[in-house]
């Protein structure tokens, strides 16, 4: 139908016909012998674009024919053609309300009032083919963007396209998850910091991460967080050889030089850590250098930036293993000394002997002096308390008041002055059977042993004595 409509209630229409109330007049009376349909057709035949349906007159939709399709009234600015709709006093009232237009059979012209508001004819909005194409393109574009973003995030989480070449990274002590994300991002292990942090916190993976240096393969987030742990094989290994006879500080300096842990961190762990080993039961927890003598010298495979307590625990465990392998615990059952005392004796032997063959004989000198009793007067105990190792021990050095100075105290020093190996521990348990009470270093690098002080003094006055004035 056309969207241009004429008010059918105007007194004079396009054909000059006079309309009467269709609700009161019989259809046969509208146009003489003409039917209602013919009259209506004649009245609206000149209205442009009007195409009346051919329904039966009894069922003809009068409202639709006169006023257009349902919902056709809207305020269209572009359409200036208007018609007047029949309304009552209140144009906004619903049918049946006071003031609303009444379509009952009692309608008459006396109560009709010309409408006071214009209703613009509605036009149906149509997007058309171009609008549909644009809408489809918009949906496709948004879907493509979302799919691309989703793929990027999934690729980062799952490590789908990254190269699996190992990358070395270092996780510091007292790290934060933000620092870990930055380290991994800078190394190229991950692509999105925020996504990694969200994953680690959401799935409680932060607790699994430990300080250390790791060889990490760019993979899924679960594998990455799982590999940042000292119980995995991802940590960078370092081979460290700890020689016999080194003090605890010297041992820790070697470990620091290899990047295992710092001296300060290792010292703190040694003094404050909890280590459950039976051989430490006789050592007071507050003893100075309480673990010295038990950090077994050996070749170790540690990790870079390893946990200090874990490093020390490995060395203590190795000590316990070697004691069992060499039946030292069984030999102690027949000894008058405790393990701590034997290790103390072994540490002095380790620092005094010129070669391993001398260990049992030097042990015999120590045992013989302890049995007299006689002060041990071991020069190595003085070197232990000096800030720097001196080439020669002087009389002034022997007078330094220290529980470690065997020139100053009776019996054994306060504790072991070094970490001995198995050979010297066995020598401390099984000394050579001699009457020697003295020994002195020969210029050729070995020790000479003596039964009394006169023999000892006579040798020291010869050029064969390594520390003779002529040899200085």
C-alpha cells in the first residue's frame, strides 16, 4: 500500500463524496444502488499508490485500508505528509479510558472533534543487502580479532610455536613473581608477563619456584614453573672440588667462587640451620664453627645459586656416608674418644702432615702427648687464629690467648681447625705405635720425628731444618 493517506473523515474528499459514519450506516445506503465496496473504490481510486486487497467486504480490514499497516505511525522527519487520526479529548489515552476515542454504535457527528495533533506516517526501516553485508563483515572482523588474540594467548600458555632451545636464567633470593616474569620475558621464555603472573598465582605455582640458575626450555607455563625448582634437572650444574684440610670459611669461599652460594649465606646457614645427623649430637648448637670438620672434602655436583642449607646438608650427608663406608662408626666403639674429638685430631694431622704417609706417625705424637699429659703445641692451631697465614710461627704467636691455641691451652683445641678426609680420620683412630713426642720439617719437605726435646732442638739448629735462620 502507499504510505500517503488522506483523512477519510474530511467532509470533502478527492471525489467530492460526503462520508457518513460507517458504524451507523448500512453499507447498502452509502451510495444508492452501489455497494459499499464500489463506493469506497470510487472514493480512493485517485489516491496514488493505493492497492486495496481483494478481500471479501465483510472481512475487509477497514483500519488497515484507511490507516495503513499496523505500526505504521512514527515520527519520521523526512516524511512531511500527515493525516489526522480520530482522537478524543486525550490523544494519549488508551481505548476505554476517559477521553479516549469511542468506537461504539452510539457514535455521531455531534461528538466528533477534529484532531489537534498530527501523526506522521511511519516508514519501515530496511537495512537492505548492503547493510547485511556490512553487519556480516563486522561480525567476521570481530571474530577474527578474538580468534587471533585467543591464539596468541594460548600459544604463550601452551608454548605451541616457541623454540625449545634451553635458555639459562637466574632466579634470585627473595624473589617476587613480578621479578620472575620479567626475567623470563627478557630471556624470551614467555611473551606476556601479566599472563604468566596470572597463571602462576591462579594455579598456585609460585610456591614451586626456588632461587637458582636454570636451563629452561620455552614450553608451556606448567613445565616452566615446574622446572624452576631445585628438585628438577633444569638447574645449571657446577662441579666443585673441595680439597682436604680446608677450613669452613675456605670451603665456602670455593663454593662462592663457583657460583654455588655466597660465603655470608653459607655461614648463616651453618650457624642457624637445622641438620639432623647423629654425629652432631655432641656438638653444641651455639658452638663457633660448629660444622667445621664435618663438611666432607670431596668432588661435588652442585647447582648455581643453590639453597645454602641444601649445599651444607649435601656435604654433611656425604660425611655420614663415608664414615659408614669405612667402618669408622664401628672403630669408634673401641676408642676412648668421641667422633668430634677424633675429627678434631684428624684436622690437626691434615694441616700438619707433609704427605699422607706421615699421617699415622703425626697421630702417634698427638696421642702420646695427650697421654702424658703434655700440651700439643701444634703450629697449625696458631695459623688458624691468625688473620693471615704466616710463613713462620714466632714465640709471640704462641702466647696468643685463644681456646684454639694448643700452645696456650691443655689438651685438644676448642674444635676442629679444618675439614679432614677419610685417611686422616682413620689415622686419628689408628695411630702408629711410637714413642715420638716431637717432629720438625726437613728442608726437603718431609718431617723428622724425635723422642725427646734434645733431639728435636739439635735438629732445629742445623740447616736441614726448613725454618732455620739460614733458610729464611
